[in-house]
């Protein structure tokens, strides 16, 4: 801790301050930069940006509610996840007793539902109001009647947890930022006493999460549904609910209970088809919220026991809300209406439970057999007869067939059509679904419709892919095959937003960021729950393999502690719901019963649920994440690059390998806007805010320590160059070197062992559930750090690499063809970019193989740059890789690299939905251009436009070398005029370039 002494200001300084204040007072309004006034966006966490002026502080108001105060050095603010609909916002600057405000600016947040809804569905998204049952003396019968006074209720759209609704209304501070979460009371009384959190309750003296909350909405039916059966649908709630409509209770907590379940209620006799309706939903908390672990409030503090005391396990709910070493406890445990609510209508017959599977005749893939099953329900008291019309299509390829049926009154008839009873389901030359990098992602659409003899209609549709999953255990690893071909899974563990606030587009962006990193698999980690179908639909579209853990598993029962389980009937219902929800997605190739242990109810899960509801598909059931041919358990601390090649767990197929990845400076400022005010002695800029955002040290001999990362950074690249904002920038800039090197090394260590001793790797993790400092390749703001591009480089289909343990060079060919007469070249350059050593080797490498060359690199105690290249017979470059090497791992001389000059050109290519930004860079100087980083930013705010999908970034160019890269950004995310910003390592100020067309 350091103390600063301010000397008496000089007369000149006082005069300058007076002039600045006069200039401030003479100004009329603050300029707003982003989003552009009147924009429509899908991102519910937009970056608000305004002009920077000299002042004491800024204040942000959204929808006339004060949402944040920021220091004068910050001129951008990422909102707490907003409701759908139009918003207005104002920024006000304060200096002394004076203030100046911007004009009011507006934007609209709008996006698709979290799952595709029937065409006639009416989404009940907007106009909801939320209030604690403690704060109203009205019951459900009264609250669900039109005309009640709801003044003072929190306004929100859905989905929303209770805490989300209250934060949106300014009742609690934004828990994603700083230590604001410590200003919100917890669900656990003992915990509130420990940290004196009850003082922050918006209900004086009361734990605000112990009692139900009312969600209320008034609406009209938007379509004429006379003669129709009307259904009220809840895609998910947490945890229990009592539902009232127009003064009558239509469901209670014995029926509406548990996450990962959808509910549908017949409201035909209660709904007012031509008048205003009122829906009131009482949301109840989990049975036992449990007690979270200790809070890491001091630098490098102990994060405490993951999952706290584990008692939340008695409810069927997501339990990462108890807090983990990468996320704090969520105060209300995510109680709320957590997915979409909508109204549908049907006739007296309805198709349900559509399930499509395929079989492929391997090793050839020229034929496939489909099986289609579906239920038809008759709600009427009469026999129904008709014809089912089935249509299956992919582009211009269409299959049609009809099936006659009759169904008894008030009955359900199950149909199964397969290649034996329906010749049309024998497909010739089927279009297969492949993971990214191995082929195209062909998807088929199926639609079944009918009209009975008395005019009752029904239609059901879905998408599916034709693919076959196979698996076997090799020497030390489990191997997966898709459509007969061995697949190298490289990806990460994926977690959902801690407050379930992401939109449909956000889920697609999570998949796009994964694919752009050359990764091809995500494991939906069990405690985080089951994501909406929007994530899986995007995975199908872009070819990302999915592994889904079942929620209430080994860890979910607190490692099978007796009594730490929900009732078995609820477990079964939820597991059935999960299985039916996801089973038609070709991207889903693995069901996993247990995170780090066998599911205590595995027999029920395997021999009842999966067998009955997904027994025809070829996807694999994995008993546990760290067994059954895989292993887990880290290492979770950041190793030195060389150690990834020697660690005993870096082999086989590891489900959790955890380097850390510190975000870039702009992201850090978003959730820690006042960094550098205090710090741990000799550890600048680490403080309690860093610790609260997961820069922790587990106690004792536990290796999970952020210290390993921090020590490596300081030893390799030196301590920060100052103890101020420049020093923070320097630390985070050096962190990007660590990020790139360790993420590249972790994957490359598996690359070289491929099919001999290893078959796959899952990073712990690839994303983050909140603004975190560790375990991610892109952060909560969808900003990729340098480690993302290190992972992207290591995950190329054709890849040359340096093996850090023995200085050898390997060549990886993951394509489907042999690569003949390719030349591998290795060249060492000194710190001044002069070549000092070179060796070449000509070789032919088989398809889908790793090859160890005879090249050994003579690394010395001097910092050098190793350039690896592979050229084909025509002399074209097919792979390149650059390393900075030093046998002693001291790279301080990178801080004083010789200056060089660059020729940079950039232009924009406009598309229909996204723009492409093309950047050409040539090193025209005599020294290396080290770690070139390009950003497309707002012209005025200099905030990076996100997410941006770069073909490459954080790369280096030797003298005379050139490179062209590009970034794709959706138009809706271009919230202000874009420019190119670029910089090299060690250069604090970026360069700016206007984009040409």
C-alpha cells in the first residue's frame, strides 16, 4: 500500500483549473458517441460512449434511473443486461457544484426468442412487473385481475431473474462490476450476518429472497383463436411457481417445480379472447439456498470451497449460483422466469415429441436410413381420422410421403416410420453433417402436417442432421469418430451467464467465437445447467460439437453426499425434459452423466431415460468427465510453456486443462474502472478487486494459484514499469504475451502426441459467466485476448510447431489428404532480426496425422525469434509460427525492441448482415514488428466494436514480411463510425487509420 502526498497547488495550476471550469460551464451539452441515436440492436449489454471532458465524475442514467457513477478518466460504460424494448439514456458530468448533461439518446434492444416458437405463438416478453410478496397484501386471485395498482413495481421484460429485474430498476447495483455484489444481501441468513449484508436489503430488516416474488403481466391475444385450444407455455422457471390467470389459479408449486423443465397449461376456459387478460406468477425460491464460501476480498485471497456448503443440492436447480473459484455467489440463486413465456393454440389434434435419427452405411457414406417418430394426441371425445403429410428437405432435395391414421377419443397414438416400412426413408447420397474443419454442416428440415376428416389441423417441424458417432479407447485416450472419420476434438468447457441474461444472438456469438478460434467442441459444464436451444441451433449451423452434462450429477449431489439430492421423481422428469429438448441436434455427440464422478442415479438415467427417449441415436453416453477413457482435474494453474509438454496430465484426452487469460485493458476498465488506487506490496496492480474477479490463490499445497501466472509474467517480462495507469497498461500488455504463449503451448502439447498418446483437449474454460480475470480465451464482453489467437494458431488444420521440452519441430496435417513434398523451415533471428541459424527438411505427411521432423532448434540464453514455415511444392506458404525463445526464460529485452516502420492499409467491404474489415500490413523497417494487434474501434470513443472475428491477430512480422488479415463484425454491432487502431507490443499509444471503401 502506498500513500501519496499532494503539495500546495501553484498559482499557475489554480489559473488553469479556473479556465477549465469556465470552459466546462460554457459548454451546453455532452456529446454522445454510441450507440447511434435510434439504433436497434440485439446486444442487451451495449457499450454507451460519450466525449471525455475534464470533470470530477460522470453519472449514467438509463430510463430515468441512475445506473452508475464513473471516474472522469472513463468515457464508456457497458450496461447491466437490459430489458427488451426501447431505452433512453443520459450522461451527466459533474465538476464542483456545476453539471452538464448530454441530450437524451435512445436505442432499442430486440432479438429472437431463445428457441424457435410455433408460427402462431404469441411471445409474452414485455410489460412485466415484479414485486416481493412481502411488499403487497394482495393474493394471486386479486393480483391476476385487471385494474390493480402496481405503482412502484419493478418493470422488466422476460426472461429475468428477480435480481435482474431489481438491478434493471436501480434497486441494487450492477453485480458484474467491482465489488457491487457485496452490496446485495444473500439468500442465506448466516452469510448475511457474517458480511453484514442485510443492511443493503431493499425490504428493511428482511432477507429479500426468502419469500416468493410476483411477476405480473397484462396482455391481449394478438390473433383470433376462436374455436382453438389455448396454451400458456413456460420454457423454464426457477424454482417453483404458482400461476394465476384472470383471478383463477391454474397451477401450483406441486406441478411447477424444478429447472430444466418446460410447462404447458391449458387456459382455453379462462382466457379472455377479446378482452384484456392478467397473468400473475408467484416465483418461489429453492428449498435450501445453502451457504456460500468465504469471499475473496483481499489480494490473492482464498476463494473458498466451490459450491459452498452444497445444501442447494436438495433442489433440482443450477448450483454454480453458490459460487465457484471463477464466479461469485448469485444472491437470489437465479430465482425467476428464466426462459421465454408464450401462448400457443391448437385444434383438437396435435403432433408432439418429434424425434429423427439416422443410420449411415459405413465405411461408405452413399446411403442412409432415417427413422421418424412422433406422437399424435386427440383432445376430443370423437374418433379422428386423417392423413399425415411428411416432408423432409435439404435445399433442392425433397422427400415426401403420406401416412393414414385413426386415433381414438382422448388418446395418444405413437408413430414410427423407418426404412423398412417407408421406402422413402432410404436415402441415396445423403448430405452429411460434419464438425467444423471436416466438412459441411448440412441440415435437413422435417415438417409433418395433417388435416383430419372433420377439419382439425396440426403441424410440427424441426431440423436434424445425418451423422454417425463412434468411439473407442486407444492406448491412453478415448477417440471419437464422426461418419467413420477420426476427429480431433479441441475446445473448451462452456458456462452460461451467471444471471441467465444472455439473448439468442449472444448464444450464437458464443458459437461463432468458438469456431473462429479453430476450436470444434464445447462441453456444457454440468453445474451451469442446460442452455437454451439457441446455443445448440447455432452449434448445428456452424459445426461445433457439443458435450452436455446432466445437471444433478456427482458434483450436483455434493459428491454423492447422502441426503443431498432432490426427489427421484423430479430428477427423472427433468432428465427426460433435457433429453427431449436436445436430442434432434446433430451437434450433440456426448451425454455425460457426471462431472468428476459417476451419477448416483446412473441406472435410471441410462436404462430408463436415455434408452426410452434417445435410444436410437449414436451419440455416446460418457459415465463421468474424468474417467471412462478421459481424465480431468487440471492442471488449473498457468504452467510455463515448456511444462505443458512434460506435465503427466497433458496426454490422452483431458476434459479440463486450465491456463489463465487476463483480459485486455479495455475490458478490465469496464468491470474495474478504478484500478490502481491500492495494491498488494510488490504485486502492483493486484488488489482485492482482482481477487474478487477470480485472481485467487487456493491455500496450502493446492496448485490453483494466480500467483503462478503473476510470477511467470514478472520473471519473464519484468515488473510493471510504473505504479500508475501506465504501469497497469504495461502489466496487461505483458499479460498478453503470457496468454498467447501458454494457450498455444497447452494445445500444441497434445498436437504432437495425436493418435499415439492423445486424442483431444478441453480448456478450462473457453468463456466466462461474468467479468473474470482467469480461465477464458474470450471474456464476458466477447473480447478475445491474445491467448485466443494463440489457441487459434495451435488449432490450425495444417500446423507447424515448436515442442518446448526438447526443442524439436512437429508438423500436423488434419486434412483428409496426404501432403506431399512439403518443406519445413526453421530459422532463428537475434533480437535485431538478423538470421543466425536455419534448417530445412522436405517431407510427405499422411492425412490426419502428426509428424516429428528431424529438426532440433539450438536455443541459447539470448532472446531470439524462431520462425517456422511450411511451404508446398509450388512454394506457397501453408503454415507459419513465430516463437520468442530464451533458454533462461528472461525476456526483458523485449521491452526495448528496436523501432521499426509499418505500411498499413485498411478498407471496408460491406455485406448484408455483417461488414468485413481488411487490413494489409507490411514491415518496411529493419526490426521485427512484434505482436501486431489490430482493432476496429469507434472513431470518437475508441471503444472496440465487439464481437470481432479476426482471421489472425497478435502476430509478428520480420523485416520485409507482409500479411493481410480481416475481421467480420455484424452491422448491428457497429454502433458508431469505425476506424482501425493498431499497435505493437511495448507501444502505449495506438495508431489510427481511417477505413477506405
